[in-house]
C-alpha cells in the first residue's frame, strides 16, 4: 500500500507530539516524541517544533497535523486557544515549505474522531456518533452513517447560563477553579444533555484528558445516550492525522 506509514503530529496546548503511524492497522510504529508547545504558539514557533519532530524520526514521507482550530483547505480559520496570528495562514503550505514534505492539516478533534471511527470505540457504528474531547477546550466531532461532518465547533455552544460550554466545563476550567470531579461532572452533564437534545446520537465517545479517569465522573452523569471512553487516548490525534493524510490523495500528486 502506497504511503501506508505516515508521520502523524498532534498540536496540543501543552505539547506537540508525533510518531510514525501504520495507517492500515492503526498503531504507532515508534515511541511518540513530544516537545513542549512554544509560548506564544506562533506559526513560526510551532513550525520549528514540527521540523524538529520530522528530523527526530529522520522522516522522508508525508506528514499529517492535527490542529486545534477550524481548518479549511489547509487554511486556519479560528484561533480560540492558539496565537491569533494563525488566522488566515495556510498551515499545510507552511509545513511543506519548512520540511519539503507532503503535508495535510485538519482540525484536531476531527483527527481524533477519524481514529475512533476506524479503529476505536466508533468502529462499525452506522448511526450518529458524537465524539467530545475535553482538555484545554472542548472539541467535538460528529459522524453520521460513518461520514464526518467537518469542523464542528460545539464546544462554543452557549448554555442557558449564557456562557460558552468550554468556558464552563473544560478540563482546564475544572483545574483552574479547583472543582472536584462531582462538581465538574454536574457541569459536564448539562452540556451532554444539551448535545443529546440537539443531535440524538447513537453513541457519545469521550476523549481528551478526562477520558483517562472515567470512574471519577461517569456515575454523576444523567444523559441517556450510551457513553464510552475513547480507546486511543493521547494517541488519537496522531493516528487520525495520519489516516486523514493518507485519505487525501491530492497531496501526493
């Protein structure tokens, strides 16, 4: 299979990590390499880190990047949790020019969702599946009949309290406000019930940092939709970025 192995990179709030991925079987072929996210996370600073990851693996093939913003045709459209100078930048071209390699960039939650649907908790599901990643912010991915609805930004949905969901119930907010898990779960439950009411998913998959501690909060949720934790955990963005890159044949022309 041409380009079965692709370097996946996940641009996160605290770290940028990457690893080669076997896109047929969905696993990392080497230990992931992590570099702290530069502050501020400017286009130049982040691209320098990506270049270092490429060099670390002595990589010569395609590169996929999971990016924490709306990305359309390689161009960054939003900057809720990243440096504002990214807006309007063609991130794909930036990486191509820096590394000399084919590159594809997509929203980080979309990348995690692709990994979950291909190899993880969403595999084989034919109805609507909602993946929610909870970390610095709240990322959302919606699949219907196995097809991705790109760039959903449901973490910015306003709740009845008049506050954006991710400003009320992200993991960063839990830590900043010193909420215990039960207090945080009650907030998260409000958000989940709103998602259920609007989209009636067959399944909700929880990813991000909180997915590593389900026993801390699951018992406090009242939402009726089945909820399971993402399987790939911290590797989902890396795997999904590689999968999306392989699927985008245009970059190989």
